[in-house]
């Protein structure tokens, strides 16, 4: 599957075959970029994230779990190429969609993708991480994280910080789909339980776990209220 993806997104990758550079080594270098894309390979990783069918399906489902309203104030952690930001801004037409990501490459890609909404003040993108987040003067109604939680420096501390900027009865949604080769639905289940434990430890309430069958492996969404 991975060599196939490499050739799908890099039709020129066959130039490496027979030249002592395995296709897998190219793909491994690219996949290592998904945590914090940088440089040219980071641009490539962002392009893959923005166009991979499973990512798009996961985004649509994740956003549906928030039950967005036009006037909502939403924050996405780790917005990547900004596809989910764009989708949410199409619903949140009278509120604002915030986003924070620690990759300058992703900030640039997401800013281009959401240029119109940014110019109208409906989307605001920030460079940084959860640990550097400062929302002292702003409260949000919904918080979304899609497959970036595993890169947080301190999960519980980060969730505690997010809870302080969440409006009363606001919702946080942590969405995870295992992406390692050979991942199974059992790994998805374990991830869901772990995310629920983190939310409980951080003081969230009304925690629930939702699961959806997808390819290549199922996705879990863990919801909690502040």
C-alpha cells in the first residue's frame, strides 16, 4: 500500500528504482514529516494530507460530531493544510474559526487555502502549539483535534489549558485514526479509551466515545464537555 501511495503522489518516483534508492525510503522520509512538516518534503506531506481520500472522509465525520452553528467560535488544534478549517468556515458564517499549528509550512498552505475567509475575519490562523496557546481574552464553543493529539508535549496539561478557554458547556472533540502500517481496529479502540482517560484527568465531563468504520482502519472520536 505504501509504495502505491508513493507512486500515486510522486509519479516521478520511478526514477529511483534501479538506482539504489528504494521507493520505501522516499516514502518513509515523507511520512516522517506528518508530525511537523518542514521544507520541501513538508510541502509534499501537506499536499498528501489535503488530498488523501481517507483524510477527507475523516474530516467530514469529525466536523459533524461538533454539530456546528453559524455563530460558533471554533478552535482547531493542528490544522495542517487547513482543509477542516475551510469546511468549518463554510458553516460558521457569523462566528469565527481559529486554528493553531506548529508548522510554518502548514500555516502557509492553510492560509492560502482559507485566504478569502481570513480576509473577512472569519478564520484566524496562529503559529504555535497547545503549550504556547494563549486565549485569555477569548472563549470558544467547540475545540477540534484530528490526528495531532499524539504530538502534544503534555496531553493532560494541554487539555487543562484548553478547558480554561472553553465556554460553559463547550465541547472538545479528539479524533484519531491510526496511520501506522498494519494498524487495526483494536488500536483504534485502545486510542479511544486512552483519550477518554486524558479528558477525565483534565477535568472534562460527559465524556463519550464514538467510532466509525473507515478505510484503511476505523476512526474514533472522543467528546467531552468543559
